[in-house]
C-alpha cells in the first residue's frame, strides 16, 4: 500500500460549541481571534522558505536532512493544522502559538526523511519537477477544498440546531487536511514519496455528492477565471488601440 503521510488523527468532536455555528457571526469572530496566530504562521512560513532552500543544498551535497528543518517543518504543519481544524469546527480549542498539540483529540506526526532524493534537491530544477508532478494532485486538492467549504457550511446548521457535527463532513475535512499537508510536504521536500490520493469513503453517498459539487465549483471557477482574463486582455487591446488612434 502506498505510504500515507502525514499521520493525522482527529477524534470526532462530540459537543461542539453552538455559538461558533451561528452563520457569519461564528466564522467572523473566529477569524478575528486567530489573527495573532495567523501572523505568527505567516512569519514562520517565510522563514521556512529560506530554511528549505538552505536545506536543499545540504541534501544535495550531503544526502542528509537538517534536524532544524525537520523540526520547523513539522511544527508549522502542526500549527497550521490546529488553526484550520479550529476554523472548520473540528475542535473548539484555541490553536495557541506553540508547535505542541495540547488537544488530546488531535495527533499529527511525520517521520524525518532518512534518505532524501538528491535529484529533487537540485535548486530550481527540483522544485519545477515537483510542481509538474503535482499538477493532478493540485486539482484533486482544489476539488476537495470546494467540497469541504460546502460541507462545513452545511455542518454548521447541524451543529447550531442539533448540537452534532455530521460524521461524513468531519471525515472529509480531516482527510482534506491530510491531503493539504501532504501537498506542502512534497513541495518542500519534506517527503519524496508522491502523496496518496486516499480519503475515507465511509458515508460514501454524502461524500460523493459533496465531491461532485466540488468538481462543479472547480470547473465553474476555471471558466470564470478564463472569461475574466479574456475580457481583461480584450480591454487592454482596445485601450492600446484607442491610445494609438488618438496620436
């Protein structure tokens, strides 16, 4: 079986806070509360960008993965996971500012690369190769993202009125988180094993419906972006033509 990474476990929340499920209000309050954590994560991500570049040279010339890069990568993964699960409502525990996961309902781990691929560590070329290889996975991740947004919106009404988070959407959000983390891990060289497409298919009907909606939204967004770019291109051409005509 293909390696599934990272190892993410999220226990189904049993008594979610109904206040967070109030439409618009709940998500707005959460977004305000997480501003300090988001700033920290942003700064760490920028720092990690330079650490990743430095680590790629270490891998290229020594075949070893820096301990510091491993700790930082795993820490950012844990912090971003706590933040996302808090926003999605899979936990009501504030994410905090540390790399440690104090919520007993959540565990996240990933082993340090023991024999990283030196070819993938070649500056620029390695990154381009990873991006090209990940194109199908990027599409898959985007489809799941749309499905999750719809699922979370629907789930908020279940939480608000009956105090339960539907198991189908809880699992989909959890698996989408793993897919997102795996994408970043492969992109940054945290793993050289191509990420797995696997998600749990319990409650298959509900998940298939959400994924179909995700596909439709993804396609609609693609056509919308293309139409917008076409109109912008036509506007620029018309503007240039008019400028030349007035000279």
